[in-house]
């Protein structure tokens, strides 16, 4: 950390540092931020903007940027803030990391921070006519300001940017998303192949896609705002409802973050059970992805094959957790109950059945000439683009980016297991499909080893003894796990409130699907409109994970 501090100090002498936390904290003025961001990427290879967290510190508004070096796996976080609450402005880094485009739009939506030189400074989730910015501490929640609106949103094509000239003066420049002579169609939000209430406005030249404008927020629930009014145990149900096919992993991540902040040591058996539930969840998710991708291309039989095997996993969840989709099984300190007496037997049976039937899946669909023609060479994402857009999970590994957190930044007990990270180089829809198919084989390998470990595990302690009142000291923490669709992150900031039922000052969920939807325009451009369905299905996003 000291060596890294010296390197950054050489790049920006005005920067201030804090080495006490888990990651090096760099605090920099906005005037130096853009130059430092560019140097961090180009000179120190911090090429992956992991998260952008907007925060209202009352005396100031700003962002905490978590940035990863994909070669060394070093992580730093940079704090940039402004004390101007009336007209808060920071410089955009969307020209340094492409993922900052949507990330900064989200911060603008919820905090009102305008990002100078951002190419498209629109709200992302809320309507253009929404009054106020909900995650600010001084937000007016009165219904009179924002009554229920059932009318169409006006000025959908309106956009703007705040441009800084060579003299440092900033002016607002208005523009349009599409030109008047463009032919624009709607895909969604009711279209079945958008996999939920997601809407794309697509500009076409004949049958070729020229531009895709993502319109999100149709099921936005304000989860992060809700969490600010709840005690920590009450927040646990929200992340598992963001991505119902990463429910165990997401809740596991929040538990790990709280446990890290409190210094709680989780019993070995409990962590082993958590890991097994995560891998069962990954299998279930990839089986669903297989079924949906095949169905979107007309292979209805394959869809039912995937659901057939998922029932085995749901039966396992049902026996132990009492629920099939929202299990609420992880808790602070471990899990809420020990596994069912049939757990190991059922897991081994599921692994054997899925492994056997994967051959049938490949025979039915993978080698099909129509499937190959529609996926191979379609929707290409390069390794460099994956890093710049902060794409993780199977979609990134299909583009050659080694990013599996179970290997790169091991958490839980993954460093005890023998399995391979699945990486391909093609970056197309077929590669994304094949990575998921091969990852199921690796998850089966992990689960079989875990069954042996659980049988040999001494003791039956499934949860640590934790205080009845969960309180975090003042500070901030960040935790990531490898969810089904990529890196899921949790940021918690605590003000150390001494009240009995302490609430998080700020809780942010960095969802992988929010970044995944950011590459829809990139991967669909210059492909046919029919290919849009294949490409988005291969990306495998889940709408509630975007609209959190």
C-alpha cells in the first residue's frame, strides 16, 4: 500500500491519503480528478471502474470511486466531493472508463450532481419531470411535489451536456437522443424477449441497428433509499430480490460486508453451507439462461429441458430453506438453520443428473446449424471493452477477461477448492453461451468437493453468536462476490449512530446487470434487429438487478 501511495502521490501531489482501511483511500479535489483518473488508467493500469457510489455527507456531495487493477488485483477508492449543494458539479470520467456513462447518470438522478463533459446528462431511472433527487438527505418526500403520473413522459428525445471551455467556464448545451430523420422503433417494455420490463428505443437503417437507447426504471423500487430507514438485519431481504437467480450470493455479500465491519468470525460449517448454496444458485441461474437463450431462438424443447433440472435444485432449497426463490437463508453470522438431513444426498443426485444431461443439451442445441449461425460472430465484445465497461461474470470471461472473484479475490472458502476459471477469447454470443455451459461443470466439481467436506465437518455450528443489536462503528466498507452474472458489490457507510436500532448512513448495491445493460448499444450496433434478441439473451441480464 505504501508503494502504491507513493506512485499516486507522484501523479497528483495534492492528493490526500488514508491507509487505515482495507483499501487505500485517495481524496482529491475535483480540479485534479480527471487528470488523476486518466493517469491511474494509463500509467498504473487501474483499468476497471468497479463502482461509483454517490454519497450525501451533508456538508458536501460527492462520489466514492472503487477502481481495480485487473493485472495485480489491487483496489483503491477515490473520494471526490463538492460543497456547492445548490449547483453541485464534478468532472466526468466517462471518457476514461466507459462504464462511468451510466454510473454518473445514476448519481445525477439520485443526487443532482451534474458531471461536466458527460455526453448525455439525463436521468436514468426517474422521469425527466421528477422533482428533486431522492437519495439526498434534504430530499422533500411530499406527494404534492411528485404526484402519481399516468400520462406519457414528454420530451423523451431531450438530452443535454455541460461543457467546459478552455477558460474553465461551463455552459449547458441541449441536444436530442435521435435526429428527426431517424427511424426509431420500440422494443419493450412488454416484449417477452426483453426478459422483463426493459424498453429499448432502436434506430434502424433497414434491418440494421444504428443505435440503441436504453430506457430503464419501470420497476425501480428505491431499495437503497429504503435501506437507509431500516436496521441492518431488515436490509438482508432486499439484495436477494434484486436478482432472483443470484439470491443466495447477493444476500451472502451483504452478510459478509456487515460481518467484516463488526469483526464477526463465521463458523466453518456455516460458510461451507453458504458456498454450496451459492453454487447451487449458479447452476440454477445458468440453466435458466440456457432455457431462455434457446427459447428466444425458437428452441422450445431446450427451454423445458433446462427447467426440468432446475426443479432438482429448487427441491433442495425448499427442504432446507422453506422457500424456492426467495430463501432468506443467510443471516449475519452464518445461516438461519442447518441443512436438511437429505441435503448431501440430494446435492450429489442433482450434480449427477445435470452432468449427465448437459451432453443432451449440447446435442440438442449447441451444435445446431441455426443456433451456430445466429450466435457465432454476433454481438462481439472485446477484452478491452469489457474492462472499460466494467463487465464481469460470464460475459467478460467470454471476451478473454479473467475476472472470476472466486479466483482473483477469494472470499468465503473458495481458496480451498479445486476448480478452473472458464475463459474464452471470441467475445461473441456463442462464447457467452459456452462459458455458462462450461461453468456448470465447474460448479458441479465444487459441489462434489463440498459434499465431502461437509460430511467430514466436525461440529454442527451453523451460526456465530452475534449481538442482538447490530451496530457498525463509524466508517465505510466494500465487499464483492462472484454472483451468477458477475461481480455483485455492497458498499456500507456508517456514522456510528449510538441509537439501539442503528441504520446505515448509506448502503449501495453495485449490481452486475446495471453494467451489462450498458453494452447493449455497443454489441448490437451494425447487427440486424433480429440479432438484438440473441445478443441481449446471451448477455443474460435480469431487470430487477438494474432497477434496484
